[in-house]
């Protein structure tokens, strides 16, 4: 029986994984736009089946608007909102949820087809099954996030921790998808010594942490709080880095602390990527390390541009999209350098 390592199976599963990765990438950008337009709380119920249809009558729209009026976001911030303004944010959130359903259909449909074609070995059936399960979990996490801003709460937005969890899981899904695609590809790994394997892993870990701190910044609207650079409100380190009311929670809930941490993490990642590219010159790893150094440089410069302009929607989405590309480049370079001892021996003998 052919399995996922046979040429035909591998080719079709790779195509499917590329589609999944592109859809998840688009979903991340749609989610970013949903957050930046403050649209996430416009739909106050989670109905996986019934919710696939938008309001189709004036009465249905009025009903949805009345539900939104019960939220703290409306009562304290958007109390002057008109129906047309509500419909604008509603369509963003509805589109976000609909696209998630489409990803689920493509994922499950592809898996069923591959199973019917008997293209999946037991190992690959488990691997792809776990990937799909993570996608299903993401739907629950998404609702858990939205639920933090509705009901008996004073929150005007979703909880930053839950937003970070939702975003982090999306990054994990796209990262695993690309890793699986690389496993099925004919690309060769590049045997590397411990220094370069360590640098590649450090870049990936730091990029992941940086993306998660960015989610906290977005969740708190901290990116629009301090728009001067390289200082923050004229200071190298903001004097109110630790908020008196928040205490140590300022590290995760304070606007000054989260933005400063995100800036500092960017400097660390930038420096590490440039150092790794310098160390890799003259080696087989020159290209991948130069690529990731270039992407990190572009992301850092665009991040500064995003900051000083107050994070407007188009610029902020490019910043988010570039961040995902940096993460995927990190996945590629870690995959490429994690050569086994056997592969090293084969390469040396070749």
C-alpha cells in the first residue's frame, strides 16, 4: 500500500498542506484586521452551524445589534454607534469565523480523500490528524477569547492573555503545516554543527516569543500608546514601566511594559539574526541565515514605521504578515539544520 512518502501521495499532500498554510496565513491577517477594527465582540454567540449564515432581514440585524448593546464595549465606548457602523464590524467578525469554517472543510475534506486513496501510513494519519485537531481546538479557543469580553464583565476588549493564546495557536498550526510540508519535500537538510543548530533554534524561539509579546501589545492597544522612537515618552526606559496598581502583572497587562518588552525583544532578535548571518558567511548555511537576517531587518524597520504612525490598519497588518514570514523562515532554517548523525555521515561520504 502506498503511503505519504510515495511520490504521488507526497505531491498531493504537499499541495494540500500549501493550501492549508496559505489559508491559515490569510486567517491570521483577517484576525489582525478584526482586532484592529475592534470587531471581535460584535457577534456575541457561538453557533458553529447556524452562525454560518449572516442576518438576512432587518429584524435579524436589529436582534444582533441589541445583543451587542448588552456588552460593556458598546455601553462604555460605542454607545453612539449606528446600525451601519455595527454592520461594518459585524461583517469583519462574521468573515473571520466563516473563513475558519472554510479552513476546517478543506482540512477535513483533504484528510478523508487521502484516507480513501490509501495514501496515509499510520504515522502520517496521526500527524495530519493532530494538525486537524489543533484546528478544531482553535475554534474553541477563539470563542473562549471572545467570551472574555461579553457577559458580566467591564472589559472593552477581549482579554490579552486569551488573544495571545489564540494567536499563538494559529502560529503553531501554520508552523507545523510548513514543517510537515518540508518533511515531504525533496529538499535536503544541511548538516550543521552545534553552533549553527543552536543559533537557528534560538532565532526561532526568540521569534516565537516576540510574536506572542506582539499579541499582548495588540490586545492592550499598547502600540498606539507610545509613538516616539527610539525613546518612549522621552525616556529610554519608561518611568512607569511597573504600574502601581498592576504590580508584577504590568509585565503582561501594562501598556508601557508590554511595548517596551516588545521593542527590546526586537533589538535582541535583530542582533542575533545579523550575528548568525555573519557567522554563516562562507558556509553552506550562508543563504538561509542571510534570508532570515534580511526578513528580520525588514520587520524591525517596518515595526518602527508602524509605531511612529500609531499602528494604522494597513501598516500594522503588513507588520503582522512580515512577522509570520520571519517565523516560517525560522522553521525552515531549524528544519534544515537538524540533521541526524546518519545524514551527516552520508553527506561526508558523498
